[in-house]
C-alpha cells in the first residue's frame, strides 16, 4: 500500500502551523496578562519574548528530566503502567547485568583514546591551515569536507574502508602483511580490534569542527605577542609553548569538554557498523536497545542516569583539572 | 639580500628560508589532504563498480566498465522492499523535515534570544543560566520520556516529533549565539525607532532581523545540516518505510538487503546521493557554515 506524500505531510504541516501560531499567540497573551497586572512595559516584553523557551523548558527539559528519574525506579514496558521497584534497576546495573561493566569500560576507553588523539590531530590541522599561503582557502575547503558528511555516511564508508577483505586499509597494509607473513587484521569483525577500529574511524574527525574552532582561536592571537617573543630570541617550539598554547587554552578547553561529552554519547556511528555480538557496545547503543528493542523503559532510564552522572563527573573533572591553565583574555590581561 | 649588520642573526637566506617553509607547508597540506580525499575517492569509485570489481586486487580506482546503473539499481532494490520509497520521495521527506524544523527553530530562537539580550526583567540572569545548563543535559536522559509524550499524543510514526518541537526555542546553544550577536548591535538604533513610534514587533522585524541576518544564515546552515544528518530522531519516531528520510532509508537498506553479503557498491551509491545536497550547500554557503561553527567557541 502506497500512501501519497501529501497524505503523510498534511497532518504534520497543519500541526506545525497551529503550534507555531499558538506560540506566537502565547507571546502576545503573556504580554497582555503581565501588563494587566501592572508589570512594566520592558519586563513584560522580555518575559513575553522568552515564553517559547519557557514552555519548551517545562515540556521538553524539566518534565522529561523528572519523569526519567521516576521511571528509573520502575519497571515499565509501555503497555502496562510503570511499577515501582525501588533501587532494583540500579542494583541490577552494577551487579547482575553482565554487559554493563564491559560496555562502560569500552565507552570510557573510547573517549580516553579518541578525545586526546582527536584534539592533537585537530590542533595540527589548524596550525597547518593557519599558515599565510596563497590559496589557503581552497585547502581549508578540502580539509573541512569530512565535517559536512552525515555521521551515518562516514560510518558506512569507514565500515567499508576497514572491511577485512578488500577494504582500503588492508589493501594498503597488504605488503606489510606479506613481508612479515601476518594474517590480515580483521578490524570491526575481530572482538579485540573493535575499539581500535572505532578510534581510527574517529580520527577522521580531526578534519572538521575542532580544527575550524582552533583555527579561529589561532587567528585571534595578537601578532605582537609573537613579535615580542621573536625579539626575546624564542625559537618556534618556545613560541608554541609560551604564546600559542596559553592563548588557545579557552578554545582547547571548549573542544575538550564538547569532545568528552560527544565521545561518551557516540551513537550514530556505532549503530551503522556491525560488530560481533560478543563485542562490547557503546553505552548509548545499549540504552537505545534496552528501551526500544526490549521495551525495558525503566531499566534503560536507570542506565541513562548512570551515564549522565558519569558525563557530569567527567566534565567537572575536566574543568577542575584545567582551571589553573586556562587563560581568559580580559580576566587577567 | 645583504646583511644590514644591525642584527646578530644572519639576514642571508631569509627569503629562501621562507620559500622552503612554504614548500614544506604545501607538501604537508598535500600529504594530509590525501587522508581526506582518498576515502572520498574510494567511496565514489566503489559506487561505480560491479559486484565482482569490489573484491579485485589491486583496487581498481577507475572501474572498467563504469557501472553508472548502480545509482538507479540501488534505489530500485530499495523500492522493491519498500514500495513507493523512490529517490524523489526520500528527498521530499528529508526536505520536509529539514525545512520545517529549521524555519521553526530559527523563528523561535531569534525571538527568545532577542528577549534575553535586550530587555531587563527580574530573574533574567537566573533564567539565562538555567537555559545554558540545559546544554549539559545529555539528550539520552530526555529521550525516553520525550518519546512517551509523543506516544501519549498518538503521534508516533508521524513527522510531528521531528518538526513541531522546534517551535519551543529548544536549541540553547543557538539562543546563546544569537544573544551574543544581538548584544553587539548598538542600542541607539532601537531607541531612535522607539522615538519614531515603532512598537516591539516593528522594531524586531524591520530593524533587528535584517541586522542579525548573517548570524541567522550561519545558524540556519548548521541547523539545516543537523536536521538533514539527524539519525536517532527519525529512527525512533518513524516506522512506516514510506516516511523515511535519507539517513534512515540508508540504514533500512543496509539492514534488509545487505545483512549477509554487504552490497557495498549500492550502499556507497546511496550514501553519495545522500551527501550530495549537503555538500552542495557547503560549497555555496561555506562562509556561513564556518562562521556558525566558530561563533560559539570564540566568543563564548
């Protein structure tokens, strides 16, 4: 049975227009009500304008946040009402679930390898693209290409590049295998190589957002600082250590924090690559499967909370351990 | 190129040293661009191979014969397992989601950002910090309850969850960027308009919107890309194959037709088609794309 496109678009289009109109109307209504109760003109306008966000915050952040916490203490399969089970889900996460610890370890190791390697690579790319050179714009366009591709397409491509038979990497490595009489590496299909394979795939991300951000940071460094360093007779390495790194520290911190958060939540790439069933999975994939394949909504919520707390600890850890090194212009200067 | 004698460092050869430096830079740029371009070339080349050519050693970079048919055949095969899911239908689905979500988000976000940037009201700083803190909230936490909201509304397997929620000014990150941008606009411009008797709506639409157009474009390109590439949303909310956008159609193809023996040539063809529109957008609006990516990190 084929449904026409219009039939599937029409109801949503209608809802979209209605909700959009409703939001605009609510802005006006909030303004009128506040004015009616004697709120000043400026304050009333301000509250009215942020109404869409306040509604969104209540409906799509605060409520789901609280509901998720509640669900994590229940057993819930969608079809029957949630049943309160106390801390059972959390106990199960940390004790009887055979998959939790391997999956957590896998996710953490991935972040631990992917983030520093990725940052170092992105910094290298940024330094290279920062050189004053004719036609550097063309190079930049080429270097940012991987950032534009959908994560799904990247995953699919790298699944093929790392294919054991006739993949690109094993094609290039074939002379090495033959020289040392080795068996070709099986990459994503070898349980022990799944993690390195994901890290290699992740390295393609050095050409992308982080490099763009770090390059912008490099361009913001006042040239005089390098001139002063020149007068003091600093060599290239010293200039890099004493000028570049401190002046870049806030951009580096930004890429570090967003990188840690993204690496711990990696989903799309993992979902597009078939790995052996015995291999550990990323936490986000595990949560997705518990929730939407097995319909364990309560248990999946508990897992999500554990992951969130781990992300929170990691982020705070990054902030605490770097606060002494990050230099903000205007704060001290 | 003679020594001026003033500096202890030899001036001789500074030009040739600079030339050497840029030669090395170009060599490095070339070398690393291979890491970008070879995978792209591999994808393109694979998409034009027959099944036998896939496993040839050494790799045939330019397949002979060139299997242009793959691009048609990939979608034919998809159409066989998902009746009606043609290339044009998938494109229309993707554009429908992307454009509606982007439009709603840009409108909502710019209004909210304007409110935060320009009007003083009690609790403004607290609310703004609250908004920023939602950026730290992992989407995995809100995923399940949000799914349940749409399920209670009986809107699963419609496009509603993917486009209607965009009206609620959700992107804290986008609000933050636009607010920063609004704050760089001198207040005198509005004050002059107020004296001329313009109301808030007129000021917003006739004065502020044109002024923040560059920022809106930069954000728009990023939001467009985000929605185009979004995978988890359509994966969770859409069940009927005919409604699938690009990314989910690709996953469906991979799952149902390539489970046993991956049809890499078809998958690479589909994935190339899927990436083309976004690549085209990148080349047209590259400036805005890069601006959008850097705005947050540098100013924030």
